[in-house]
C-alpha cells in the first residue's frame, strides 16, 4: 500500500512539473504578451481610464434604477446614458485593443481547458468564456430564475 502511494505521489509530481511547463509556454505565448501589453497601455491611457470611470459611474446609476425597472422615473434617461458611455468606451482604440486581447487569451485558455478535460472524458463540462454554460446565466448569473430571458442549456 505504501509503495502505490509513493508511486501516485511521484506521478502527481511529474504531472505538476509538466503543468508548470505548460504554464510557462502560455505566459510566453504571443497571445499572453499581447494581453499584458494591452493591459499596461490601458492602465496608462488617461482618456481610456476616464471613459472607463464614466461608464462605471453610469453603471452604478443603472444598478440603483434596475430594482424598479421601467417604473423608475429616470429609467429611460439612465439607460441611454449607460449605452452612450459604453459605446464611447468601446470605441476607444486602447479599450478595444485590450478587449480583443482579453477575448483572445480567454479563448486560448478555454481551448486548452477543453483539450485537457476531453482527453480525460467527453462528459466533463468545460467552462467557456470563464462560465459554465449549463449552470450560469449568459449575462453572468441573474439569480432571477430566468426572468432575464437567459436559457439554461
């Protein structure tokens, strides 16, 4: 029994060593380098940061209004403001570059996760875009039992 435990431990160490190698390869990949560069540019871009803060402020207003929905007196105005500030933010070149790099690295990590999981079993559920698609609302988890029109797959 002790010998098999020792072998399992040695196998685990070998697997973890190989995982470290994969991590190094991911960190050194062109996609990761592009993501890190885009992230640094985003942090240093004052205009992009201003637009992000404006959007976050508008989003906070929306969250306050969201409890009442269309019945809130400022609902339409706040919805317009959120959409307009998001559009301005998304059209900023630095923000757009960062979002593209973020999507690219997420897709790459999802692909790697799927390859590993499905090499073990096709029945393993693999997260996509950071979410488990069959248990979380596509909007990030509504908690409303589907009232946001999300569909559980």
